[in-house]
């Protein structure tokens, strides 16, 4: 089967590797950039995504690039603890959680695509213009430096991100991504390790928040590479530019009082190698992903807020699910129907859950009920309510241990 994948991000590359793993060999991944570089900042791969990367034979390479967090801990804006829980293998999962630089993960996946599918499997400098549907095929038309070129495929997978050209063509009235009024400033910095050196922290509330997690183990001097996200409502704009670098000074000032016994937040922001500004945006769930022999995947299908650290993980699961159904269904059309039927309701619910803050709701509740702080969090939020919020999100996102361990593998049995 001839397969065209539009987009060489995490979702598109994971789709190529997943399809190759089930026996497909005629796969080409197209991207508009002329060179893949390790751009961006850190992301988290949750255990359900690491299960899929393990089954693709990539777990060791991914772990080599990042850190497996031991703990996730929530605090209010005064640094007072709200909730903490073990993560990954420390929480009893069979697979770790991994914090890794997005661009470095992308290069790991790209190298694997070239190694397994051949050097020509990745075609750069191709900007998608349109997809033309046929009876049992689709034609992708790309603009290149030499002019337009057409590629006929049995399947086109649109993994072309939040600004997906394929989605825009099929849902022309949708408009721009939806901004919720929060702006994110993201960066990496080399700073003294905090807590146990493997803890992901979130501090703040619905108006202002700071997130940090290590991307490397501490060196001999106790210095670690840390990824951070600073958030504030009512600052910035809704323009989506993933590479907009800004001066750290004004952002340091916004967090000038956030100095905790265990972390100096303004010092971390000030130490950033580069500070990138993003509006917090998503898209409404849509009623249809598949049109003929074209389907959506990843952010093109379900761009969501980063609450819960789930965007990249869901794209990887999309990729594996699509490949599973193509390998096991009796027809391509049946496979696409099964893929969308399984993934669209689940991710639509997750998009809406993230709008309600997802697991980070514990910080919002703490602020609403005790805006000046507290002596004991359980005077503010009962323990069973905290536990319920955490477990409920894990179930909604598909990585509660009971669900993940019981779910059948997405690696098809040999025919």
C-alpha cells in the first residue's frame, strides 16, 4: 500500500514507524521545512506512550535523551504542597514516564525512520497545497522549490499540526485556534537541581502558574538542565508562532515573588537559554476526521491544552492505533472507520477535560478555597477529592494503571 504522511513531527514520524512495524514498506513522510533541527522545549511522554515506543523498539533511545520523573507534585503560588504522587515505574507502571526535549525526540524518531524505511522515506521542503480524493486513492499536491509535485497514495495521513491544511480544507469555517487568555513562556535552563532531582513540579493556580521538570540528571556540581513553563492570564496575544523568542526580563518580573525554599522561580526564568512565547490554544472537537482515503492524526485531529502533559502521547497512540487497524481490518475503509471510531471520542473528551484544567484542577481549587494559603491542604480539599481528580484524569486519558496494564497490545498478532 502506498502511504503519504504529511508532517514530520512526533505524530507523523511515529505513524511511519508504526506502519512499517505492521509490514508497510511504501511510506513517505513529507514536511515543509528544509531541515529537521532540535527545536522547541521539553515534553513529557506518559506511560501509555512509552508502552508504544517500547513496542516499537525505541525505549532505550528515548530514555537516553531524557529523565524518568519519580514524582509529580502540585503547589500553590506560595510553594505550599497541595498533592504529590509517584510517576512511571515508581507508581507501579510497567513502563516509565519520560521527560525529554521535543526536538531531540523528533530527531530520534527521524533517524529511526531513515534507518528502517530508507533515506528517501523523509522528504523535506514539501509544503502541502491540497489533497484530491479519488474513488480508492488520494493525491497529495505539494509545493517545492522546483514547483508543484503530485503524489498518488492509497492513504494520506494528515499529521500537519494545529494549523493543518487538510483539516482547514475539510472544515473551512473553523477559523483560528481558540485562545483561553493564558500565555505560556517556555524555555530550558541549567540551574541547581531541586527536590530529588527527578520531580516534576507545578505551582500556582488558574491565573498564574509555573511548571518545571528536569531533562538531565544533575552533574557533579549539582546542576541540571530543566525545562520550564511560566503562565499568566491577560498578558501576550493570541497569535500562534511556535518560534517567537522574547526577552526574559518582563517575565522574571511577573514571578519576582515566587521564591520557594526549594526553588527560585525568577532565577530559573532568568537563566533560560531562550524564552519562547505561545498563547494557550486548542481547537474544538470535530465530528469527522476521515474523508475518503485521507485521515487526521495528532494535533491536526485534536489539538489540546498542555494540561496533563498529553499532546505528544496522544499523537503516538493515534499512530499505533491507525497502524493496528490497517493491519487487522479487511479493508482500508474499514480500518479508517475503526481508527476514528476508537480515537476521536476519546481525544474529544480529553480536549474538553483539559479545558477544565485536567489534573491541574487541584491548584485551582486550592486557590479558590484558600487564596492566602493554608496550614493543611486537607482542611481545604479532602484527600479523597484530590485522589479522585488524579485518578479520574488518568482514566480519561487512558493511562490509569488498571486500564493500561489490562489493555491488549497494539502490536498485531502475526497473520
